[in-house]
């Protein structure tokens, strides 16, 4: 079994640390800063074997150069077609990657950025800034259609899948979720749990796909039966399957 722990970076970033019981090898996901990773390595006497990158944004990649200087044997994995040039092994849709004896499958999920990829194995998903708890990434580079299709890909994973995204945005996202689905009782309950966790400085991540299907408006917009309260100015009236998603994203961007 893999152990996955958060290393905190910046104000709300998670750098995910992947280890295996009784082994010293470490993989990290999206090291936006080197210093907290170096401290973690020293604290647990680990060896950095590899770095997984989900997309090129600075808060996911800025620590790579320094980590490579200190740990030159660590291999950097990341998307093939990316503005980030620090990768050793370039990955595309369908590639498989052996991490500590577990085979991770690569899925391309453009939307937040065009180069975005996710890493999936055994009910574990590292999804960077594609899916958040109760939210999804902003569309900096991709189209609503691309992001909708990326979320569709994620939605086909087992409902038990744990979602390791890169930011603790849950509480803010829930304010929006409650606004667009005021009668969703699952949201009311989840909000209570999240307020309790945050008041006690407990992370809300990882979340799981089955929780997100109940409370995440962007994931719920994949199902045309779900209706949302959206002001007319943000309503997208085309009849495409992603129409609801597009409206939600536009509203959230202006919320
Ligand atoms: Zn990003």
C-alpha cells in the first residue's frame, strides 16, 4: 500500500508525498516550493526518487530546479506538450508509470491548462488543479468543452477513488456550491463537516469521487438532470451537454 501525506506549501498548496511502509524512497507531486520538501526528506530520512508534475503553473513547478540540484538522481515526470521544460520523462494519454510498485495511468485533462495530466492508480487520483473539492480549476487555457470532457473522464473512475488535488479551496468553493444548489441537503451536511475540520486545522483533502458527486456542482453538471440557480447574465443557452457547466464556470469566475 502507498502512504500519501501532504507537505504544505505557500498559503494553501499541497505537495503530495508518496512513500511505502518500510521503504526510504519518496515521490512528490507538484513541488511548487523546494524548501518544505527538503525539510520533509530530512525529517523522515527519505531518498527523493521522482517528481510528478500535473501542469506547468509556477506554484506546481517552482521547486523542481532546486530539488534536481540537490537530488540529481530524482526523475522528473510531466506532460509532454508543456511550457514547463524541466521534465526528464514526458507523458501522454494512456502511458503507464511504475511508482513504488504501483502502476499509475496517465490521463490528459485539458481545461485549467492545455498541458494538464492526472495520475491514477488503485483508487488514488492526483488531479492537480482539474478537480477540487466542491469546485474545479479555472479555465486559464482550455475551453469549457475541454474541461467538461476532462471531468467526464474523471467521473468514470470508481466512486471510491480518493481525490488528491493541489489546493485547500473547499470552504470557499462550498459558499458558491450552496448558492447554486440551495436545496442540496448533502451540501448542508458537508459544509458543517468542513467548517469543523477547518476550525481544527484539519485538511479536507483527500476527498473522494462519491462525495464530490453529491456536493460538487461542476461534477454534478455532468448529469443533465441536476438543475442550478444561475443568474441570467451567466446563463449559457446553447443546447450542448456542457451548457450547464459553462454557465456555472462563468458565474463562479464572477462570484
Ligand atoms: Zn494551476
